[in-house]
């Protein structure tokens, strides 16, 4: 029986055509989609495509560079020593390998805020301020001064020499941990600088996967997952529309929900508004694990933290983080982790699942896929 990795369905109406492409998210990521659409338009117009950048080459080079990197494990071991993931949901009665269909991130709540780069501090941009803001929220709600969460990262810089590496179609994005230690006496500028330096220092070692980081660089249980994931999505193409054969059509995507994390926050720049730019903050969560009222409060806290760090007084040298932690809210904020007393879910043996997935991927990308 042949397995079809990509399926197409063409529905023709009078004056309208609907093309549906069914593709697994294990074959592409958000950065890949513009290239898929560009090639689709080229083929529609009879243009011969240039040889593509192959995902198998990307994986092969990743494996080779990882074998040569003698400092990756040391870096993550030092960064995460004595840490633990900041939990959003208390999963004391829930296996970390629960079926995704049971507790998916099937709900969203959205806020729109105005952000602008700081005139006095070039390091303060909307992209760099989201991570410290989320760390402040986690510290305030969990009442801990050590926050660990995930962030979505792109192609490691050590692979940029590969031809057309930025046009590789495949799951090249991965989630890596961020650790922020929140001392009340830390200045706002020191916090921003520390997180930015951590990001720069981690870039050469971002080729190490999260599973390998858990196994070789931490004392976390093997089933640990990042409870919250942060993503700043600044794609250079509007994916709400698609150009095909000179005609512009609408683009709709259906992505099945999953529970890769308890909470996922995406910050996306939208329209300019004078010197400022509107940003959409979207928080995805599971209805089974989090009441909507708490999700709304967490999102409000996130928007407030971003705005708080952007406020004019925040760039003063005398500003300290306790100013944020000591502020009083109109109503008591939620306390993390949220305990919903989730039930255990049975799974097929984990080894069988992993073997099946590896077998499918090896058929598509060759034996060098294994890592």
C-alpha cells in the first residue's frame, strides 16, 4: 500500500475554483509555506523550477555539525543547571505522553497592542521585548524568581552556507528552552541585555534538539515538555492570500489542534499606526485544562508586561523589576500552576509509535534522517 504524503483536491464551481492541499505539518513549517505557494504558482504558469534545497541535506549537515560541536551539551548544561520548567497546568495525574486529541490547544484569545522601538535603547524592539515580558508574567503568577519556557527558533546560523538553505521545505523550526532568573533588584536594561545575550550565545548550539537537551544536559524526567511556548512570528509574506496564475485568491488553513504545550503565545506584527505598530497577541490554550476567564487574565497580564517594559520610565537606570512585581492589579491574578485534576490516558507503547514515525520519515528522506 502506497502512502501519499501530499494530497490535492480540486473543486470547480462556476466562476470559482477551490484547491485543497492536504499535507502533514511534519513536512513543512510556517517559513516553508511561502515557498510552497511560490513553486505552485510557477508550475501553474509552466515555469521550470530550479533544483530545490533538500531537507535530507539539511538533516545530514545538521547531524554532521552536531557531531563536531563539543560545547553544545556543556552550554545547555550550564544554562539549565538546577532549573525546572515553569508549569502552567499541574499534571500530577496526567501522563506527559497523553493523547493529543484529549487535551488539545483548541481555544484562543486575542489582544491587540501598540508597540514601538525605544528611541533611547536600540536593543528594545517588539521582537526582543516579548521574552522578558513573558518571563515577568511567569514569575509574577508562579511567585518564583526562576522562569523556564520555550521559544520557537529558526535555522541554526551554522547551516547558512548550504545552498538555498532559507528555502528548505521541512520542519526546520524547533522549540528550545529559555531560562530567566528574575531578581527584584535587577534593572530593566540588565534583564533585556541578559536575555538577548542568552539568545546570541545559544545560536551556535541550537542544533541540539530539545529531547537531547533533556537526556544529556538536565536532571529533568525524560517525559518533560515545555509547558509554555512563545513565538514572535514576523513572516515576510501575507499568508492570508495567494497568487496563482495572475489571480489573487484567499488562503485558509486548517491545522489540527495538539497539546505540545499547555499554553502557546504568538506575537505577530500587523499594521503600522504612525510611529507605532499594531501587534496581535494570540494565546492558545485547552478548554479542558484552563478556564477561559484565566486565559483572558493571563493574556491581559502579558499585554500589560509588554507595555510596562516599553513605558518611558522603564528606560531609567533606577528602574528595578520589583516595581512590576509590587504593582497591584484590579483583581487578584491567577496562580500557576492551574490544577484541573486531569485523568490518566492510556497509550500504545511509546517505542512502537517512535518506530512507526521513523519508518515513515526514512521512506521520505532516506536513512540519514535518523538522529
